[in-house]
């Protein structure tokens, strides 16, 4: 029979604790799969999102018109077999612009949400694990960001930096990171007192390794939910800023289409109904998916 010394036994036990904690929680993924089977709204949201992404990616194969092609002979025509969603005041096919506009709107939803997720997660981990002065500085900065109305802060950033897609990414990333940082900080404060963190610390694992290899994986389920809920919020903010004339005038997004069509809303309602419906369906789809994921992951939401 092989005996282990106390040090070897302690090290082996610590490794077992760490490995048990950082392995993906199979129960969570099983809950998510079960959620899609029983939650029709979440499944519908996932299908709609997939269809929106496919339409944006394969836009040239779906429509035969150029989104910037103008035909003054067919200005403001109602929906027909030739132009499914009608045409605008420049003779541009509205359906084509909605399909291509999905590229801009979805990109504005995904990219700033991903940037703010990464930034907020890193700062939240630092604040929660390092504590003291680092925590105070990061959280007070987050309080300043959260003190401003999100749309107003984004508009101030856009007015300061100028109207462009890049500046839109910056503005939406700035207003989103603080909420993510607070969630990750709260979870880090709870996780850093767990046994597997103490075991890793006793083995001499560095603080950064503990934060990113052992604490971060346990935050991922909640981060997935936050990400799915941040995307529709970013799309709505971009649409609002474009409607108010702060967005990029050269980016054919859904919000800009609504802004450009508002002057013809009475005579040509399809100019705002088509992009408005696209915004509505996309936001609802992400909200359905986010609510379903929250119900599957959050134990307090389960009945």
C-alpha cells in the first residue's frame, strides 16, 4: 500500500478541490438545454436571432438591389412584388436597406457589448479580488458612470468625439462596462472566500492566476446572461441616437432609416414601419433569450 506524506496529501487534496470547482457546471448546461425545450419564447428568440444574423451575412444573396442604388422613377412607391417593403424618397429599395442595415445594427449590438463585457469583467475581478484602494477607485469610477443617464452620456461622448461607427462603439462601451463590473465584483467577493481559492492560494498560485483561472470560470454563466441583455440595449441606444441625429449619417442602420423616414411617416408609413419592426423583433428576440438564460442559470428564478 502506498502512503502519501502530509505535504503530498495536502497538495493532492488541494488539486482535487480546485479541479472540482473550475470544471464547467454540467448542471447549468443541462438546465439551458432543458430551458430551450420548455421555454418556447427563448427558443423563438434564438431562432429569430439566427435568422437575423444569416440575413445580414448573406445579404447579397437575399436581395438583388444595391442598398445605395437610387432610382428617381420609383420614389416613395408602396410595397409591391417588385419592392417588398416599398421604396424611399430617393427610390432606394427599403427591404434591401433593412437587410443590409442589419449588418450595422447587429454589429453595433455585438461589438460594444463584447468590449464592455471584457472591460467590465477585468475591472470587476480586480476590484473584488484585490480590494482596498483598487476596489475604491474602480467602484467610484463605476458610480460616476452609473450616475449619468445612459443615453445622455452616450450622446455627450458622440458630440465630443464626432459621428462615426468607431465613436459609437466607444460611447456604447463606456456606458455599459460599469454594470458588468459591479456584478463581477460582487460575485468575486463571494467566490474568493471559497475553499478552492484558499487551496490554490496555499499552493502558491499567483493572484492573477486565481482570478482568471479559478474565479472567472465561475462567473461565466452570469456573464452570458449579461451579454445577451446588453446587445438589445445597445441596439436601442444606437437607434435612439440616430433618430436624434447623433449617429453616423453614413451608416445605413435601422435607427437612421427610422430617422430619415419620419418626415414621410404620414404619406409613406412603410419607411419607418419596416426598420422599426426589425428593431422590435431583434430586441424582443434577445430579451426572450436573455430572460430564458437567466431563468435557467439563476437558482432564485427557478420554481
